[in-house]
C-alpha cells in the first residue's frame, strides 16, 4: 500500500513554479504607482486598527512597497533585526498568525507567540490594560486578534508600542482587506489611476454579510477610498438585514454605488471581481452562511474575472476553481505576506 | 458606534513616554554601586534555583548590570547569538515566559517554548530526569516553571546546562524577587550603601503569606542579605499561621526585625515600601487572599512611599493608584526584563 | 526542608561532561566514510517522507555530515539565516519538535511552531491541501507530524517547499531511524564498510511491533540498505501477527535474515544491538506493549552490546541501565539533533 505512494513526487526534486508572469505584472504595478514614500512615513509609530485610518495614497504606497518586496525577495535586508513582535491570538488562528510572524522574521525580527488564551493572565482575571502595559516592556509591535471588538481599543489605553488589529470580533480586519486590495491592483495595475476611463471601471460582487463579517467591513471601507474605480458593488446575500446601522450610508457617501441581490447567479456574469467568504465570527465562535452561495468552475463567471477569498475556505469555494484563471485567492494569500511586511516595516520606520 | 472610536489615539502618532527622569535615577544607581564584575563571574555556568545562592555583592552587581542595560539599550550587543533558550512552562504563565524570552532575544539568542503540559512527554509518563537529558541536547539554558517544588531539583540530577527556576510550586521565584530588589534600589540608590545612616533605613510592609507565596519567600531571603537597610518588616495578614517551619527564625537570624499585623491600615502610614500580592499557588492551582487587604489611592499611604506588586494583579491593587507616584509596580515590571537579561548573560559568561 | 536541598549541585558550577572519547569515535567514523558530497546533492529540494527514498550511499554521507557537525560545533556557520521552518505537530510531541527546531536554529534559521491542532484551520474544516498552499507562502521547509498516514502525502499535492515526515500515523518516521543508524555506525565505524568480514557482522534484536510502530518500520527499511552488515534480525514479540502485508517479504528480498522470538531472554545474550520501544501509535492515540518485555541492568546482555530506544521511555527500559555502557540511547538522542541538521541543510543546498 505504502510502496505505491512512493511515486514521482518523491522520486524527483520539487518542481519550481514558473512565476515569471507574476513578476512581470508586479513590475507593471510598481511602475504604474508613482513613488511617494512620505505617505508611508505617515504610518510610522501608529496603531493600525481600522481601515478608516488609511488614505488612498497611503494604501497605494503600501501596495507599491509590497510589490517591491514580492518582486525582489533576494534584495530584502533585515531592517527589523533586534526588534520583537508579539502575536497575541486570543482568538486562535494559525493562518493569520503565521502570516505576521513570517513577515516579521523575513525582515530580520524575532517573535513571541501567545496562542492559548487559557495560559494568559487574562485567565486569572488580568485586565487588557495591564497586559498592554506588559507588552510595552517586551516588544516593539503587538499583533492582536480577539473575539471582542473592544479589546484592541482597551489595550491602546496603555500601549506605547504600535498595535495591529488582526481581527476584533465582527468589527474589522484591516490588514486582510489591504491584502485584498493588493490582489486587485496587481491583477489590473491600471486601476490605481485616479483618472480611470469609464470603460475600465469594475463591478465587484461580495458574497457575504457586511454587518457580521469583519473582512467584508474593512474591505468595503477600502473600496470607499477607491470609489473612482468601482462601477458597482453588488452584495450577494439572501438575507435582508445585512448592513449595520449607518454602514450603507457611510459607504455611499464616499461615492460607492451599492446594490444587493439574493441570487448568486443573477449578476455573476457581469462581475469582474467576486469576493466570497462564508465564515462570520459571532462572539466567541463562528457561523457559516447557511445557504447555497457556492462557486465552482461551472458557475457562470465572466471570462476574465477573478475570485478572492480570505481563506480558510469551506464548501462555498470549490476546488474545481483552483486550476482556472479565476483563482486569484492563492495569489491574494501569498501577497498578504508581502503586504504585511510593508506595513510592519512602515510602522517602525523613523522619519 | 465604531466610528466614534477612531479618536485622537488613532489619528496621532503614539506618544513617547518621557523617561529622562528614570534614566537619571538609573545613572545615579550605576555610579553608587562600585563595579566588581568578578562577583558576576561567580554566577557563570550555575543553576539559579534559590535566593539562598546569592550574596549581597552578587545581587548588587546584577542590579548594576541591569541598570546599565536599561539606561543604554542602544549599546546592547548580541552576546547570545547562536545560543538557544528553552522556556518550559509546565505551570502556564505568559507574563514570566515572555519576560525571559524577550530578555534572551534582546541579547541575540533564539528561543523554543513549551507552553502546554499536555503536549509533552510528561503526559506519556516521561520522567523529569529524561526530559532534562533531552534539554541538554537542544539548548544552552532552561527556564522552568512547574507547580511542583521538586521538579527543578529533579531536573538538575540530569542537566549539564544551567536551569533558572521561574517558580517552583509555593517554594521560590528568585528572579522575580531580584527584580523587586532592583525596583527598590533604583528608587533610592543610597540603600545600596552598607554604612547606611539609621535615619535612611526603611520600613517594608508585605501584604501576603510568607509560607504560601513563592514571590514573598524569595523576597524575604533577599532582604536578609540587605538587613542593614531594613528598620522593620511588617507582615500584613489577618491569619496566624503564616510562616513555614523555621522560616521566621532563619530570617531573623540574618538581622531582620519582623513584626506582624492583621490590619492593613494600622501601620500603612509608616511604611516606605509596600509589597502586595494576592495570589498564592497551592499545588496545581491558585487561591486569592480572601480578605479586604486592598490598596487604592484613598489608602493612608506615606507620601513618598512606593508600592510593589509582581503582577498580574486582582482587586487588591486598585487602578486608581496607577497614575500616582506610589505606582512603582510598572517600573518594577519593566526592570524585571533588564534584570533577567543581566542574569541570563552572566550564566553564560566564561571567566 | 528546602535548605537541605541547597546542596553541592547548587554550590558549584555545573560539571562539564568529558566527551573526548565520543569525539575520538566520531573522528574515526568521519575518516572511515569516504566523502562523496554528490550523494547529498541528491537530497536537495526533495521531500523526505519514507526510508525508501534513501540509498546506502546517501545515508552514509548524511551520517558523515552529522558526525562533522557533532565533532566541530564551533565551526558551524549559519547557512539557514533568513530561512524559516514551520513545525506542524498536529500529533503533539515536544521532543521531536524541539529536536527539529533546535537543529534549524543552530544553523541560523528562524522557526514558527504549530503545537495545538485546535487552533488551526483544520479545526474549521480546512483541507490539508489548502494548509500546504499556505505553508508555501510562509516558510522554506515544513516538518509534519500527524496521526494520519495520508496527511503528508496529501500536503505534497500542494507543496512547493520540502516537507519532512516526522511521524505519520503508524507508517514511518524516517529521521528517527536515520538517527538510529547514526548511533549504530558511531558505535562501530567499521560497519560502514561494504566488504565487512563475516565475524564483524552484527545480530540486531528489535523489541516491538514492525506493523504497528512507525519507528520500527523505518528502521527495518534502513537495515535493508545495509543488509551486508546484519547477520540476523530478531524480532522480540510474543504476538504472532506482527508484520503488515508484504512487509517481511520486502525486507527479506533485500537480503535480511529475520527471525522471531516471543521471549525476551531467549536470544538476548547473542545480540549486539537491542532496539526497544514500547509505544505504538494507533490512530489518534497510542498503546503500550502490554507485556513483560523489559530491560534492566540485570538482563542477560552481551557484554559489549548497546541498547537503542527512540524515547520517551516507559517502564520497558529501566533507569538502572543509564550508567552502564549499554546505554547508547542518550548518545542516540543527542545524535538525532546533528543528523537532522545534516538532513535539513542538505534539503536546501543548491547544487
């Protein structure tokens, strides 16, 4: 039985993926965005909690820096040598934690992980403010994920080192959404142009719940910084109550045109970018959209459209799509690493 | 709701705390203690299990080195590059673990963490001696926390790398107590002088249980090395049976004058240093002092007195004290990092 | 009570073990194996899943490199600086995890650990293929331990970085078995010679179950690469059904002469190498051999024989053997570190 498995994959060296196409696209993105490093200095010595803290220009410059890192990995220096990151994942998540830790280490820094809420002072009744005071002593940046929306704000009361919000309850997850924007801009670098011709504007479908999903909340806020490039945002969700109070109004006031449909097939054919996510964090646990909102290679997709998904995925995103050109979610996942490298390095840059 | 939170703390860079006062005090401490590095060489290649292993002079030299590290962080080199620390926290604790790991990494070393007893060989019945034999192969120093008093001694049977006791049941926690002494000496550097005038001697109050609290046990042992500076130690505890067998006699034989009161207010007004801790580790779990031994800004404190607490705190230490000059516990917590750096580096120093 | 413990072990520096004898033996091993680094280049950019992937020559060259690392630790450079290892231990194990992490760090690399299956995407239903896709982004090598035989093969479907199998269910544990071979060859370097005289050939006893124990399975496969040096392999096990289908035939076809006995004492006197292991992993849990297969210093051992055990041990291997010359299991454990260093470095070597 086992012997049969000793197949070609073990007999030969691991194939190296041809990434030359991606590098070409990344270089195009780098040349399309004009360099203005001063906008990154605006991030220096800051907390990163909400998509609302960013400007159109700071997002573009971050993406430009991320594209630089991704295109020229061998040119990376170790600017964070001697710096320490604490990843405090009170809501457990391996994917996001490893993404931040890998980003930090690739810039030369050291890491300390908190993966088990039961081992922390919190279990003994310690306050978040006191924990933050402790973090001040031990590290240079904190990355926090917590099931409670408020935790990151409470820590800020005591922190004198930057904190990055890696998911606070159902509220926001700004670095994930920055990675989403990076994925979109590397797909079509021309979208970074403020004077985008009408025919180049895109239609974006979002399968999910803007009031309950932090990744969707942050993403919509970033789209509102780039409303010039969006013809329409179609929320695909059979429920009626999908916006939190004032959410839709805030987004529309930025110039976004938002519509809603309950059927996944109705508008799919028109959409250039489809964002799908099935997991909503509710309090200390999560729920899946209990619906037939699913995508597969048989879905009626526009030929040159891309699919984004923050991962981990469930049945809503069928593996039959993995080998199609619609699969932009693996590129998105890989880009998240470089985007976080760009962000973390910017936080510690001294002007 | 969320938008309201995007307040001034997110709009502006993180304020940098003015630490110039502290640096001035630290420099005073450094100049007050005469340098005798040979006393640190006595720590080289040793286990650190009990406060009883230290001398007055080795404590002072450690504190001098810690003050040096804290005053001139930019002058830190990476003497532990290529060295590996294992933090084995079979009794879970994030604060102490991160303190050691941060100290080690700031000196350039690498770390490996054991945070979950259930994943270790112990769960399969492996002996501590065998685990120690394993540690010999993989690291240069072990830091151990365990609920059993004996574990550290059992590991020593097999170890050929130094082990640091980070809390063994109710017995001792010497590095915490060293950090407490560092906090006291940086408050009044003159206390390091053996020929201290009578009027400079201090009264120390300890709210806690000397027989059940390992931090208190170790601290009292360190005070016995500096009995010349202590006018009186007042144990504040309503119970009667608060010393273990021979403990009081051992301390008094060093010249300490020890009294006891059951009321927190009775003597508070006279005390220069108040040490408070509510958590006693009993076997595999912990208990809080179920009493009204609490401090707040309304407590009748002597004006220039300081409060120490090993943290994490509960209700016994009210946050209303945080912004008063009595708050010496945050300075104490920060200093613990540098004290551990001084100790860890001394363990690996070759004469 | 405690004071009594402040014994000689704390009053004096930690004794340094005299390892000169071992270094002499290691140098003998290095000179006995002729250097052919090209055989290690064959491991470059490969997965390591099964003992079946190795050749006699690649094993010898790995062992030679390990012996070099172990003999001259001060000559180690940091070839893996900037490289990241993920240790994914979905079946928890501290010993093996730390062994890989220490090996990687001693070569200058950084590590990220996954120790708790409950915190991973798998708990949310994420597929192994998707997790592997994530690992591609974050690290340079993956070390995997999982209770399911298939997991490592499923990950390979998506991986473009090397994976090392650190135990897949009851199937294999090739790096442990490589360490076992290293222990044997350093004991008698002459065994590396293909033209070994008949009287130098050894009898090997294996106390365990070849069908249920992954360490035994891999070890037997490595012995089949060196059948020229084995006079006889005696499986010591009272059960009848101890081989999986085709296992015995595959081993015998390599030239191994395999016998079986149910009694531990019957053949013990003749055996040169005794391998003992009591833990068999069955599905998600483990079982001990419920028998009186035990070794102690009173067992009728051949005078110059050695005992190997992958550790952690239970009662089957009595501590009374620890200070006898039969104790080769501590040397075996230490060597495992250097063997893994040799292997990991070879995986990332570019020809």
